C-alpha cells in the first residue's frame, strides 16, 4: 500500500509561522509550527520535525 501525502497550505510564510510559534503558549503547537516552517523552506518533513525538536 502506498503512503499517503498531505500537502502543506502555504498561506503563511515560514518567518510568520516562526513568529507565531514564539508567541504560542502551547509547547507542542509551537514545535509543530516550527516544523511546518522548516518544511515550507524545503526540508524533508522528517528532518524539519527533528530540527524543530519533535523527537520520537
């Protein structure tokens, strides 16, 4: 069975997502925003999540 892919909406740019992540009180949500920002800048999703601190 082939893996499904979900596209990332690019309404917000990476710098804006990073700014919102810094202001976010929820740590997990903040890490997700940082990972999406990394992915928007061209990193593979696994690498983007790892660099954002989303381990495991």
